[in-house]
C-alpha cells in the first residue's frame, strides 16, 4: 500500500526572478518507508504533478531507482488533484484501488505525514531561504542580501536527498535496515508495466474523434501539426495530452488506438511575445490590486452619539470626474451605440407603440399598383361554383405588391 500527498516546501526558491515556495508531490510505501516517486512543481500543484510522480513511482529504471511496480492500493486525503477524472482513469487503467480517507485526518496517513516532517527537519531547514528560521530582532522578513537557490538546483538537491534516503537512511522502525533494503527483501511479486504503456495511460484523453486536415489537428481552437501528418489528411484520430502542457499533444488512430506521433502548436508565439504578455499581465494585476486595496480602505468618523456613519475620505470634483471617466473608458459596454442605425419600420398593419415607431426608419414608398395580373392561369372566364351561385360576376381581383427597403416585393 502507498500513500500520496502534496506538501509545500518551507523554502523560498528563485523561480524566474520571483521568490516562491515550491510544492512536492510524492508516493511513499507504507511497509518500508521507501520514497517511490517524487515530483516538484514551482507553483500550485495539479493533476499533472500527480501523474508525473506516479510515473516516477512505477518505473524501475534510471533515474528513478530500482524500487517501483504497481501497488494494490493508494491512500489519499480527498485532494481534488488525486481524485480528478484524469488521475482516477489512470488508476483504473492500472488496476489500482484508491482509498479516499476523510479530510483533515493526517493520523490516518502517518507514513507520508512522517516523511513530510522528516524532509523539513533533515534537509529543508539547512537550505537558504528557509522561512521558519529565527531572525534577529523583531523583523521577520528575510535579509535582502540572502541568495536563494534556483528552482533547478533545489530540485537537484531534493532528488539527491531522496537517493540518499532510500538506500542509506536507517529509520528506527526498520531496526537498522534501509527502506530500499527492506523493499528488496520483500517476497511479494511485483506487477510491472512498460514505460510506453504507462506513458499512454497517464495522459488525459480528449474523449472525441477528430480529423486531420491540411492544417493539422484542430484542438481547443488551435492548430497542431507534425511532419508525420503529410498524406494523412482525412484520417480520424484521437488526442491525448499531458494536463496544462498545451504546447504539444499526442495523436492516436481513432479506430485502432495505435500511436501515430506527436503534434506541436502551430504559429507559436516567440519568447519575446510571451515575455511582453507576461509583463502586461503583471502590470494589470498590480493595478487591480491597487484598486482593490483602495476600495477596501474605507474610513469612518468615530461618533459619541447615535447617528448615521460618516465617510471621511473627501474628493474634489476634478478627482471624482477623472476616476469616473477612467471607469467609463474601461467599460466597453458604455461605448456601444445600439441606436446608431435605427431599425427598419415594421409593416403598416402592425400595431406599433408610438414610442417605438419614433425610433425606426421611415419605410420606403411602396411601388405603384401593377397594371397587369400576376402570372398564372387565366380564370377570368372560367365559370365555377361560386359564379353559378352568383358570388363572382367579374374577373378575379388584381393582387398588388409592395417593395421593402431592400427592393424585394411582397404581398401585404
């Protein structure tokens, strides 16, 4: 049985110039305390983090180590990433039972919780940027001259610590043996799976059939192309992908499930364009945070008698007008002109309210009455039952047509 968990490392790491606390996702064997697989995410973890750690836990090859195989059960604490549709489908395909424990019950997952405490006290506390270290004086902020580890270096050190933990660490409950030694001495047969099959099972399925066109495969309103698609136009395929990795997809034959090849995003933005977009988003985020702080900062006067609350922050007419004008410019709906081109007048037989009739365009003058009857069979001298009864004594009435504002004729 394995246990899985996300834990945020109490260490600040340099991630593209910003100080962030990375997240660690790992699977640990309950019987041996062996770390089966680990994945590190610079930001918030997701189902992609779970799938990456699962692949590292199952495979028994470098650089993941000799421990691995498929477990019978995995215990989780009701985390949405571990219970997502993609992860659940991967566990079902691998014939692994997921045991969903109650929320806020760390004592039911003692193995992985003990590992979370051990990695902090034995490894993370000695790294630069440790957030729980004592600071001199009353200020708790870290020193400005402190040099943080880069994300790549932090990940490398963590993996080195995991490589030390499994074969060299000797926990007390194992009575002088290492986690890897106990795991290798276990006579339980292993259930293994190939790297290619595991990679396929841990991809998210699009769930629908698509057709290869001359532009490639259309997926999420984007075009993905690959060199192997030459001459494959019209082939029905299915798309599998790694969650949040929208720069590449994997294409499979829709009928046989055979892997055809990868496809990359066409017309991908350059690094300079991506940097400009991130800069613009950061500036917009700063403005929004500033406006939110200003909106929440409301001050009222203190009163010693019963009365209505009185706001204290005063504005000049110029300041108020400028702020309102900025809001009107930002709101695009205020720039719409729905009555710029008035709608056409309704037919004259409609009962239109005067308030709406004044907002419509005048109808074009109708065409003069036609001087000839519409084409059709001549029934002027055709005696019929109505004529015999005396109801019709002359030719059939002429039908007049009107012309609308587009020049089309219609019968009123």
